[in-house]
C-alpha cells in the first residue's frame, strides 16, 4: 500500500466488540429490562412494538442519513405509548430508559486481544482518529476510555455529534478537517463494507476492510485481524 499520514478507524466491531451482536429487539430489551419501569407496559412485547414504531416514525420525519440521539427515540416511544403522562414525567421516563440502555450496552463490550497488542504499535508510526456511527452522545469516547485506548487517538468523530451518519460524506469531511489532511493521505479501517470501504475509497482514501468473518474474500485490501493489518500497513515503513 501507499504510505499514508493518518489512519481513520471505525469503532464498533472494529476497535470495540460486543459479546453478542444485537438484534433490534435487544436494543429495546436493554432499555426495558431492569429499568424499574416495566410496569408501565404490559411486557417487553408491547414495549418492543412501540420501540419499532418510534424508530419508524422518526426515520420518516428526518432527512436520509441524518442522526439523532437514542434518547430521542425513547422519548418518542413514551409519548406514543403513555400519552397521558405529563411532559416532565415523559422526560424523566425517557431519561431512565436511556440510562438503563446505556448501562446494559456498555456491560456487553470488550476489546479483542489483537487490537490491544497492535493498536499501540500502529500509534508509533501513524496519527489516528475514530470515525463512527453511534447514537449515544459521548458514548464512543466513554467506551474508548473505559477500555483504556482513548489515548491512542487524536480525535473522535461520531454521527450523533455531527448529525449525519456514514456513508454521508459530511462525517468523513469533518474527520479530514480535524486531521488537517487530504483524502489521499488517509487509510480508513473498518468492518462495514459500504461505510468503511466503498465510501472512503470513493472519496479518495485508501481503505482496508476488516473482514474477520470472511464476507468479502475477493478484496485485495482486506485483513482478518490486527496482526495482518500491522503487516499490511508497515510493509512500506
């Protein structure tokens, strides 16, 4: 590969993993179960129905690929399902669901050993940043801190902070602005084929697809773990 100045990393399933990849029902369960508010609904099935409806309605109202905070989804869910609550009670209920969701999400995260070993080595040779879709304000930063790797990155760009989610070009442009580089000086590393490989390539970045599960064996610019990433990136050093 051509030499580059900056590495941009996706976060979830690239730097930080979940013990269990969630289905959409899991997101609702993380908010509902253990919240202390379960009695407001007939059960998880009813809560999940309103979760899906809230997601759908907000998606129809907003521009394509725009982003909002997950708390807004829970607030809309409460407004739909518990219309007789006061506004203050709706806000409080949504906040409690959001807090419970985030506690459960964090508890299910970990870092693979190859990431722990190789990331500090890459930092010795490259400037690095994180460019991630996420719906919890400050959440990626908190996860990076929690797992002891925040220090390896110059900046973090998230969809919830920027208002647009990958593959919208504005989120990549914001990262380039913070890095002070052109697309040709960046290599993007991530596990999402469209967001982390196709779109960065279209913008003019080099891209490396993290293909841990063999989804795209036809790609030349792919690795299955961070040890292979290290070999590929340092072959020209």
